[in-house]
């Protein structure tokens, strides 16, 4: 998910509101003459996944008599502007995708999101959702939304390139750097980098920090540490050296990471397991064309490997067009039958522990992630408070172009961090 930049969003919000003025109410998204709703609109920021949402709609219509019409966005600021505008208009989504963490807390505090505590109690009790995931959907003791997807973050690598240079997945950071050095010496770009103004400018920052000092990572995200802390500065200096050392693709290259990966322009790309969907859409097969490994810690003395994970929510508004229909769909969504179809159609893992991945490679990833060798760390995008995240994404986008500005970037971010936590209180 991409943050909302103030100047851009003001214009976008105005445009969205004008568009909404010409639309009919969200309550007419599907029904029969008797008034019984037979189709719901699912607004999402995953336009490329429309095919999979339609497939789920076919299944849900068969099983609960409720179809799905996805309304997909590919421009994140436009999507965010629409959802927030819907709070003030009659055009409201039946369901919508969002993110956990600070951005979910923000709209929950505005009393906009439907309470799903009853769904969670039933699902945890039946084993359809793990209790360990519940905390990331809990705000002030209540649950909101249900998992749209759950993903673990690691490194996708081009198996043909690795085989060509007789390389194998690393088990230590030093081994990963030796692989990168080998690739560089052969004229091969080791890592795909994110582009400026990208929502993914945080990826390497979060991975490097969690893999160096996971305690600092957690303190930073709860207002108990500063972005100018020596440990954070050290991470930025390491990242700066990698950029200036030529380990990444050019940040100005706006090519899709999946296209970069398929073409071989970059041998590795750091992403969540949902990236498998992009691979399968391009005709690539895991285990044959590409592989996946968890990123080793930068600091080898840590007792456990820090593993970044995310869980994106599927939400309903408190004032949804038909709250009963939305709730019925959310209950169905997390069932084993629905989740098996959803996860395996996209080639991804599921938040439902009962679901077995059809792809043995994915099954191995899930089992490994569940072992006691790993320390889970919530993805930075969800872990950081929304106002701070906006400053971070803006600052890191500039850093990618001008790595030498890292101290100024950290100082500017810390101003936003100070301002936020002065009103919230740290350590909450």
C-alpha cells in the first residue's frame, strides 16, 4: 500500500468526490427484485488480482448465494482517496482491502470499520485462524477485518542465473554478499531495487534493521527509539554502501519487478510470498525457474533469524450498504474451502492453518516459517504509525536517488516521529 502524500491527495480527493457525485449509492451493488442482495462490490488496491476475485465470487455464489464484483485500483493514492471519501458519501464499498497497523488504527479510531470480534472468536475456536495472528487485527481489545492474505518476506532468486554461476541460496549474510559480489563481477545486477516514490521504498530499510537489531526495530515502531539512533544510522550507511557499490538496479527504472526478474536484469528481488502470483502470471514456475529463501540476519550473533511478515486485511465499513451480507461473506472467506481456493489459485500461503499449499515449495516455506528458528517481525509498512510512515516513504524515496543525504533524511523523519509520539505517548 502506498502512503497518501498531502498535496497529491488533496487533488485526488477532490476528483474522487466529484466522481462520486455522479455515482449511485453503494447499496445497489447487487440484488434481486425482492431486495435480497446477491452480489457485493469488493474494492481493492490489487487491480491485477481481479481474475482471482472473480473466481472467488463464483465459488461464494455457489456456497453462500453471494457473488463478488471486484473494483480494482492500481494507483494507491487514488484508492486511498476513494475509500476515505466513502466515509463522507453515500457511495460505500461492501468490502475493501486495507493494511493492518497504523493505517487500520487510523480509520478504526474514526469509527468507520465494522467490528469483527465475533468472527474472530469463532474462527480461533474452530482453528480457522491462529491466535498469533489475532493481535495484528486487535485495536483497543476488539478485532476489525479478517485476513485477506498472509505473506512471509524473503528473497526470490533466478535459478537459471544461480545455476549458470554455480551459486546456491545463502545461509548467512556474508554468503549473500559473496553471491552478490560474484554476480557483479560477471556483469549481472544482483538485486532489484524499488523506484522513487514507490510504496516499497521501505523494504530494504526494514529488512536490514530487523536483521541487525530486531529489538531496535520494535522500539522504533513504538516510539521508544529515534531515527537518528546510532543503530539506525548504521543501517542506513550499510544500505548507502550497497547502493553506491552497484548492487542494485537503477532506482529510476520503473520496470515492474516481476518483469525485471523474468528478463534476468536482476538476479534477486526481495518481496512477500504473494510475489508468486506475479511469477505465475508470467508463466514462471517455482522450483524450476525461480526459488525463494529467507534473508539471513546481518548480525550473525542473533539467536533467531528475523522474518518479516505481513497480513493484509479485508474489511467492512460500520455503515456498509448491507452489513449482514458483508459479515456473511467475511465469515465464509476464512473457511478452509474458501482459503484453499484463494491461496492455491494465486500460488500463495494462507492465514488459515488448515489449508495445505498445493505447491510443495510453498508448503516448505510455511513449515519453515513456523519453526522456532525464526523471530517474526511485522512488516514496516504495517508496524509504523501512519503519519510517520508517510514521512519515511517520502524520505526513503529521495534517499534512493541521493544516498548521501541519509542523515538529513533521518533527521526529517525524526521530526515527524517526535510530532506523532508527543500526541500519542510512546510505548503504546
